[in-house]
C-alpha cells in the first residue's frame, strides 16, 4: 500500500475532531503532503491550516506547485520565515509569527482562520514537531499541544502533527502518544 493511501485511509477512519501523530521518513515527506493537502482535504472539502516551523511557507507553496497540488484552500501560519532572510508576503493566505517560541500566537492565528473560514471544516497540520522541539522546552510544548488539540476538537477540526522519524527522540514520541488520538508510521519507497 502506498504512503498516500495509508495516510488517507487512517484519517478516513477517524471522525472530525481527531488528532493524528504522523511519523514519516524523509523519503515519504512529499507523498505525505500530497495525501494530507491534495487527497484527504480535497476529498472531504476541508480547509488546510498549515503551521510551518521547518520550511518557510513560500517554499512549501513552491513544493505544492512542483507536485501539482492545488493550494487555493491552504492557509499558512508561518513560524520560521522571520528567522530567515526570505521574502514574506502578507495576506490572509500567509500569517507570520516572529518565532516558533510564540506558541500562544500560533493558536491565536489558527483561531482567526477558523473564525474567518468557518463555512467548512479544517485540517490543521503542524510541520514539524521536531522543529518546534528545537525552539521550545518539551514540557511547555507538550502543554501547548495538549491545549491546542483540545481547542481544535471544539471546532471539529482534524489535527495532524508531523514528526520526522530520523529526528524523533523518545521524549517527542512519548509526548505525541500523550496528546494525540492515533499514531501512524509511514516510510517511503
């Protein structure tokens, strides 16, 4: 079974307001993005609120374009661009946070998007928890994720937290097991 199929099948088993820890390797990264943004979100008519903490949002849009993924229903909460010398574009499509340590601001920006685009349900993708763990104390990050996942349940939003297998420590794994409903590990071909 392909990476995309495994992810879509797993999410399809879950009701809205569920959270999934998605452990991927480098070889399955692009297929995972396609599964989440292109296949699952499109099939279920969901908005995608994409929290980028590893790769600047403009680069993610470039990846989507290369993969032929329609990003018209994707909105970014970008926590990394302000730390890098990259061109930033200000609009409702790109919301920026000055640092990945400003966890409360992440939730506020996502809440803004949920309120503004309340005509459809959403899937919130955190890419990646490993990058967030570099910038935040794990106890604080764990508390934030627990509150954030609970908050998203009230909006009946799906939450997917991506963790790169090669960078996942036992502490990160334990944290994700605690804050998410389900866990899925996929490896690329």
